C-alpha cells in the first residue's frame, strides 16, 4: 500500500487530477470480483490511483462515464500497477 506514495495514477480517467501527491493504492471493485459491497476489500489487487480516479471508481463521486468503460480502465490500471510493482521488486514472480 505504501508503494503508491508519489506515484503516477495508473487508472487515468478523463477527470484524473494527475497529482502524484494524492495517489493511493485503490483495490479493485470487490463487488465485481467477489460480490462484496461497500467496506469490503477484495483480493490485494488494484491500481495506483489519484484521489479523483479513486473517488470515481468507488462511486463516491457521480459521473456520466460509462461504468463498463470505467471498469476497463480500472483493470488496465491494475495491470500497469502490477508491472510497476514487479519493476520495484515489491512483487516477485517465482
């Protein structure tokens, strides 16, 4: 989780604030993965996300963005984040 500090947002929605100072590790929407709901953390999969993208994917901010397109961006952000974690040596594939 701490590895997100100072990183670039990897979700990159149109409303992205592009401010690495606000980047956190945003878990994938658990309701799509395991059928969870608000307050439920799924698997430790997710993306580095700025506060704006994180608010949008978590539904704290309403948007006209198509939910399926937003989910695709979230998944792409997850893949980019996994690549960064491998590059940083945080995620090791054996």
